[in-house]
């Protein structure tokens, strides 16, 4: 790496949307930059659910960080994990995985370590209801969904018994809505002609949302349209329905148990635990309260951005935890670092809301851009266009567009690979059968689950 003489050193923690944007903003600037991430790749998280539902392969939504930043001579990429800070000494402690030093010094620090699932104090639920934040999560969910169909087919062929398939999605935000719609699409379209013994179109997909509408951050009329589009796909939407417990092959809604072959967790977000090591106040979700210029109150050379930052906009609402906000925060933080070097006053962060989109399924989506509201086919086309151009790298854009076109015209999924031991869920299936024969309510009774606040 070409280092400018006496150049200030900026260390960036995290290679997500915020961290990657920060590195690009400082590329070829008069600073020395080190980007640290536990993974060697950047993941385009908005399309993770398409990996989880076999539309895309992992490599089509991920790009090596080194490849993305290779043209910037002043940036070094370090594969590692930050586990703590000494803000007085301006050092970062790294998880030591080899002999040698495990500390890194900095002049400026940008912390963009993102967020993870929150199970509201019940982390044990993760094993039976995985969330969707990483490539590994997506591949595991894909394995569970596809294997559920395979095990049902095998059982029907060997015994003649055809038990219903049930999928549960917990949470009615964008991820939950997209997952539920995609699983319904798999069952009713992609797999409909591939199985001989079972009728995949009869699989139930149930979406449980604790509030009174799905996609609660959108306008109420768009939420209603999204619910209607989900129901048109065959998804059963249960509102005001809180999941209060999760066990293998079943979830508890209120006081009633609902059996399922696969459960997916799509609600609750907690900031990276790194936030609690920054000698600053955090909110209940672990986000760090930052100054208007995105720095820490007592450390002007430390910036926190993206899902880890807690900051209110001029209207009193918190800055949303979305990719555009993280990227805009990165731009502001880096601009303020460069202003410091030029001895110019800093500027405060102002979020420019470019709108929100969510896709529900084939030809179905909603979009809200300012006062403009769209739904249906046109919103779906908008969603496709925005996500294709947002992908990093021409090859990924071309590959994803090709896969989408193939899936659209053939209704097939090209990434239907089950990775791992195909017998891994056999015991789960047997447990489901045992429970179904005892205390679990019938499927019809589950439609009348008592909604509890």
C-alpha cells in the first residue's frame, strides 16, 4: 500500500453498506485507510431472501471486498474481528487468530459493524427459527425449506401418508413479507410440477405480525395492499399475533401452539455488541447515541454510523436502519474527517429519504417515494431496476438479471441446492409427528388463534 508521509490513519470497522461506502469516500484521499471485517466479502443484504428461497446463488449477491477496493492505493483490507477499543490510547483490539500483535492504532475511527437478530432475550430460539442477516443464514434457511419438501415426498412414497407442510414466518416487516411471499411462490409455482407424491401447492405459509398491519413503516393504504397481495399468493396473514415461544417444529402464538416444518425469524434487530464497548450511552437496541456530526460525545475522532448509530432527524423520528441511511452517514463522517484535515468546520448529518420499497412476489410490490405511492406490477418493476443497479459489479448485475428473467419466464429456481446432511431433519420430522398425535391443535383451530397483545 502506498502511504502518504505522515498521513492520518483512518480505521473502518465493518464492510457492510456503511463501511464500504466510507472506504470508497476516502479512497485516494490524503489518509491511510484500513478496513476490518470478519468476512472477505460484502453482501447485498436486500437480496438475501432470494438466496434463502433458491432464486439466486450466494456468489451473485456477494463481492470480495478486496476486489471492490483494489483500485484505491491508500486502502488496506484486513480479515479480522474487532472485539474492543481503548479510546484514550486510540487502539483497537482484534480477536487474535495467529501469533503476533492483536492491536491496531488509529487517528480516526469509523465503526460500522451493523446489526444482528434480536430474539428479545431468548437467544435459544435462534436454533429453531433462524434469522436472515448473512449468506450462511440464507443457505441454512434454503436447506430447511427445500429439505422439508424432500422429506415429505420421501415419507409419502414410502408410507403413503401425506401430511400437510407448514411454514411460519415471524415478523411482518420487509424481510418477513418478502420471505413469506417467496416461500409461497416456491410451493405454488417453482416446485408444483417436480414432486410426484405430494401436492406442494397445498403447503401452508403463515405470517405472524405483532402489530395491526404488515410493513408498518409504509403508508397504511400500501400496507393494506401488501396484505392483499400476500393473501392472493396464498399466504395466511395473522395480525396482532405475538409469538411468545419457539420450539423445534412449532411456535407459540399467544397461548396456542402452531406446528410447522420450518420457522423463519424476521423481526427484532439489535446493534452489534461492539457499541457497548465505546464508552457511550446506548439505547435499548444497543445503538450508540451520537452527536449530530455522527461522532461520539467525548471522542470527536470516533464516528458511529449505520445500524449502530442512534440519531433523530429534524422531524423527531429516528434515522431508519436502511442501507441508504448508512451510506449517507458514511459520506458525512468521511467529509467531516477531511474537513478536519483542512481545518474547516464540520457539518451535521441530514438524512435524505429516497423512498422505500418492498417486494411481495411475482409482479407484486409496493413503493413509497415522497408523496408518490405505487403498488402491483409497476412497483415490482421499480424494485427490480433499483436492486439491479445497486448491486456491485457488472458481472453480478448481469447474472442476477439473467436469473430473474429465467425465473420469470420459466417459474423455475436454478439455485435449488440442499447443502449439508439430508438426514439432519429426519429427527425433527419424527418429533413433529409425535407432537401432532398428542396436544398440538388442529390446523383449523390454528386459524382461530387468540390474538394477544
